[in-house]
C-alpha cells in the first residue's frame, strides 16, 4: 500500500522545477494528479513522463476561473479532490525598491501579487467545498523569503510573507475540516520567470557560489522538496498538522558569521 493511494491532487506550476518534483513524488506514492501550468510546452513533457496518472491543464492561476476549472477537472476525471498544492510562482529577480520608478512598482506589484498571492486565495476558495467533503488539505509553496530579507526584492519578499499569513488564517478558518500548510524551499536549481511588467527574462535561481554560503554546502535537486509535500498530503503522517510552514532551506536561516557551518571549510 502506497502512502498516497486513492489521493487526488492538483499541483500548480507543475511544469517547473519544484512542481515537477512534487508531481513525480505524488505519482510514485500512488496519487492521481491534475497538473497545471501556464506553459503548454512544459505540460507536454509531463504528459510524456506520467501518462494516465495525470491530467494536464493549461491554466493561469492568477485567474479565478482557471482555479475553478482545475477543481472541476479533478472531480470530473478522478471523482474527488484531496490536495490542492498551490505552487506556481514568479520572481522579481531581487530588484531593489530604489531601482523601480512608480509606474514599474505599480505594475510589478500587481503582476507578482496576482500570481504569488491572489492565486492562493482563488485556489482555496475554488477547492473549499471539495476539500471539506474529502477532509483534504491545501499546501502552499512559501520560500526562504517568507521569513528573511534578500531572498528576493521587496515585492517577492512581501508576497512570500503574505503567503505565510494566508496559511495561518486559512488553517484557522478551515479547521477542523481542511488542513492548510506550507513548504518554504531555500534554493532550488530552477529558472524562475521574472516580471513581464519589468521586462525581465527567466533567470537561474541559483547564484554562482551559493552552495558555499549555506551550512549544508550543497544545492538540493528540485526533486528533493517533493517528500515534504507528500508528507503534508498524507492523512496518516500529517493528519495532526495544520497552520505550519516547513523550512527546507539547507540551513540558510542559521548561517554563522565567521563561516556558514561549524564544520564547513
Ligand atoms: N527556485 C528556488 O530557489 C525557490 C526558492 C524558494 C521558493 N520557490 C518557489 O517555488 C515555487 C516553484 O518555483 P520553481 O523554483 O520551481 O520555478 P519554475 O519557474 O521552475 O516553476 C514555476 C512554474 O510556475 C509556472 N507559472 C508561472 N506563472 C504561472 C501562472 N500565472 N499560472 C500558472 N503557472 C504559472 C511556470 O510556468 C513554471 O513552470 C514558486 O512559488 C517559487 O516562488 C523557489
């Protein structure tokens, strides 16, 4: 018996690095998955890899209707919904506030908050009835930037701090029927999309030399995060956990001043 046998999950941003790792882990643990992304080409690769265990849907999570369509697809294709994993996100490429004029700030805020924050509200609202029915859970991708400065610029940091507030508030509002938790990755070797409003092109998430700055002295593969999402999806393993955000930052938050880790060379 696999841990997620009988579980039906929606994963957004499923075509990207961390999302694909979540889908991979969910399917390997027995789940059926509705995999959503705005990028049709990435979804095509998912179809090739996972076949009948998943259904792919092109969707812009910043739109309410797209989130409703994802829930409808889960119910129509697999008959239930146990987990909505709101993982899609975009990045501000660490842009400093002082480098943004007011117009760029205005448009950048709207674009980034629509994808990183409003989408979580839409996901939660769209999935509410189905998750109450299944006693399911909402899992949101937070970030190192949910707790610290400099994991992004002011826009990204504010959006990921907001995500933590939503996890707490929704965990409270939805208890005892729906659990709401988050995973806060530190660094993953992905190519996060930048802001169209600022003319940013996708860029590698990992800066050169980052592995030497973290206590564990290594950058995890994107797939490494899937295990935490599987744990949180499992009623057996996480039926008692709600309102929590799990830091998976390779020790970044406890980095020392003299050297990153006590035994690091
Ligand atoms: N890579 C890191 O170091 C890192 C660290 C902390 C948190 N995160 C978070 O992890 C999550 C996944 O990012 P990733 O690193 O795998 O990057 P990624 O760019 O590889 O994956 C994100 C996916 O979301 C999709 N997406 C973007 N906008 C969308 C929209 N409007 N609707 C639907 N899909 C959309 C993209 O096409 C992409 O496939 C994000 O929430 C990100 O903020 C990443």
